[in-house]
């Protein structure tokens, strides 16, 4: 169990896709179906979670095209195709809030802890996913891709979030579900918790010894 002492923690910074929302599998299917339209294979879910979660759609699809010695002409259209497929899957099947997440953010809010949602996605996409998941906007700040020059693993988005909350890194805790996000939190100097919903080994790579790892938010107590 992980205990959050709210007499010491004043700010909680939380990643969105795959951390607050259980969306990794839908993203994986959307990449698979998008690449299938140009007859290219995609990674298994395990490989996707270990290697690509945390990066932008542009970065992931460009990497896959280069890996398969495929022309980059049409990359923009492929990104749009992936986003369209993801949206259709999400609207049809819905997307769930991660187990214990809703309870956690509400309890922290009641205790006076400031909340930041920190995503590498675009604001309108984040907003749409929040609506579909029925996740209330109780966040004191939301930082998305448009607000930074560099996305994760660069720490900029978390530094911006702390600046918006007006809280120092010593008084913050951050949650991520992938190696890229964990690296960003650590570079920002924030106490880091890794959410490892899957049982795959070494999801956080060389950073595992530097963080606390939990399966879901139900493993957290608040004092």
C-alpha cells in the first residue's frame, strides 16, 4: 500500500491516457487497424505498452513507418486515420476510469490537495475523452500538448503544471503508467508513482528502482 500524507503533499500531478483512463488497449487496436490500411503489421499489446505508450501518435506512426522501410508520405493522413478509428472505438465501446482513480482525486480534493491533469494529447481530445468517461473536471490545471514546446519524456509539461499550481516539486506527487512519463516526472524532481495495470515485466525499464509501483489506485491510502 502507498500512503499519501496530505500534511506534506500539496499537489498531485496525474497523467491521463492509461493512468486516469483505461485506454491503452483501445489505442493499441486503433494503431493496429490504421497500419493495416497500408498493409503494415503493428506490435503486440505488450510491446506497445513497453515501447510506445507515452509518445504521440505522430511519433509512434513515424517510427513504425521507418522500421518497415515505408515512405513517410501520407504520415499526416495515417495519423488522422488512427485518431478517427480511436474516436469511433471510444464512442462505440466507451472508456472507463481506472479502478480507484475517481475516489482518489475526490479524496485529495477534499483534503485540499491541488490537482493537475498532465497529458501529451491535445486539449480537445482530452476533453472529449473526459466526457465519454464521465470524468468530472475537478482539476486545478490541465496541461496538454499545445501548452509546451517539448512533450514527455521532457519534463516541461510537469514543470508547467507545478508553476500553474504554484507548488514546489518537494510537495508534489506524480502518477504515470509508462516509461516515458516516469522519466519526465523524475527529471522534474517529483516523487513518482508508476501505475502497472499489466503484469508485463520491466514496463518502467531502468527507472523501476527509483519509483513506487502500484497496480491501481485502490492500493493508496490518504491521511
